[in-house]
C-alpha cells in the first residue's frame, strides 16, 4: 500500500512527514487540530479522517513509501492523540441522547444494548442494495467496504489482552470464527478479498483508499479509537456488539442484491457466511463480553453504550453519504485521478 493522496492540510502534514518530505512540527499541528474552524465536521471530514486513518494504519500494514518505525514516533503519536481527542469529544456529543436513554433504562445490560440498536436511526442502504442498486453502485459499496473488511476483526484483536476470564474467552471464540475457525481459506478477510477479485475489483490492501470519502474512513477510525486505547476497551466491545447485532439481516439483503445483479456467487457467499455467524456473534458480544464486563465493573456501562451508539451513528453517516450521492446521480467515490472510471468497471463485469 502507498501513502494516500492528501486531501487538506492535516493529511498533507501527516503524509509529508511519513514520506520524509517534511519535518514534523507537532506543536503547530496539534494547535491547528485544536483550533479547527467550525466548518470542519470532525465526524466526517475528508482531511481529518484521512490523517487519522493513515496514522492508525501504522499499527496494521506497512506503507511501501514510509518507514515502519513511524509507528511509535512520539511526535506522530501526539498528533494522533490530538485528532482522537477531537473525535472522541464529537462522538460523545453526537451519541449522548442514546447513551443517556440506555443508562436510564432498566434491566439486563444485553437487552439494553439490543434496545439501543433500535434507537439509533439507521439508513435504507442495504434495502437499496437489495432491490434498487445498479451494478456500478454495488461495486462502489464493495470498494467502500474493502477499507475495513480486508482487515476485518483485526482491530478487536488488540482488545484481547485487556479483557480477563470469561470475557477474554468469549472474544477469542468470536475472533476464532472471524479468523476462519482453523481453516485459512475461511478467514473472513480472505473471503472478502475473493469476493472483490471475483467481480473484477482489486483485493490489494488499501487499493481504494484514495477513492473513499471521509464518512467511510470515519467508520474504521471510530473503531480504532476504541480498540487501541485500553481505557476505552468497554466502548470497543459495545461497538463490536452493535456491529454484530446489526449485521445478519443487512447481510442477507446485500447477498440478495449481489444475486439479483448477477455477480459471481463468491461475493454473495461472503455475505451469506455472516447471516448465521453474526447471529451467534451478537450473543457472544452483547451477553458474554459486554454483560460480563458490566457485571465485573458497573462503571463501564456508559462506555459500552457509547461504543454501541458510536458504531451505529458512524455507520449511518457513511450509509447516508452513499445514498445521497446515488440519489443525486453521482458516484459515492471520489474522482479517480489515476485510472479508469467506475462505469467502465461495471460495464466490464456485466459483459
Ligand atoms: Fe466476519
Ligand atoms: Fe461477526
């Protein structure tokens, strides 16, 4: 993967430093992040989220054109922290209504978490993919999804050492499934990559990074914000539970959309795999992990709800961005400055 094309001053500064073309002025950059103008929507801004995504990625896979030693460079960690603090504050503010309602609700923690998934308004994205999307739009959707699903479940692995006893066992069980249950060909990342290839898309890690807008990057950034910070482990697990609890039916709809459009079965089978698996995973995540964490330490309750609401809200913003673009007759991807456009790709797959 190559460093992304910058989209503004923050990503230009981060990419400039990582490529060795600029010297990091951490204090100036942190001050700039703190004083971002009102016009910058920290929840979805392109430049903000590309900068943060690039910094997080240092913990996952190397950039061909940057030293891997940047991972623990104190100056870059400082910049990341400044971005994270802004994002965390915005996420807390945006989700406070649902977190407060869940805190005030009575009953079992898992039931309150399931109820929260009904509280946050979702989008009609997967219904649209099921019944209306064109082939080109479904291929766009897969490109958006490639940003997370080529490293599916890796962020949550960082949380394993932060859980103890039954909660650690439950997360390991869930992750074992995501990682193929002992069969490399069943690794979910590999299943997704095979689906991309089967419909003529690139399965190369980060291939579509320059094409996906801020709201899509924000979904992964919110996940990393929680997963990589030990004090937010409960939020990471609430986030995971909400992901799993809202996956089964949407995956069924996307699989049906893939079949309606005549895409190879490899693509639909990735989504098929999640219809049943995630119905099990939601129980593991909300009951065994989140319920167990709350029983052990009631103080984490607010963070469990925060994580769940943050997932649902960030996913809804990303889905809305796709639907808005399509309803306006636009592509949901940024213009590709390097190669062919999306309609050529759709035509190639259709033929
Ligand atoms: Fe999965
Ligand atoms: Fe899952």
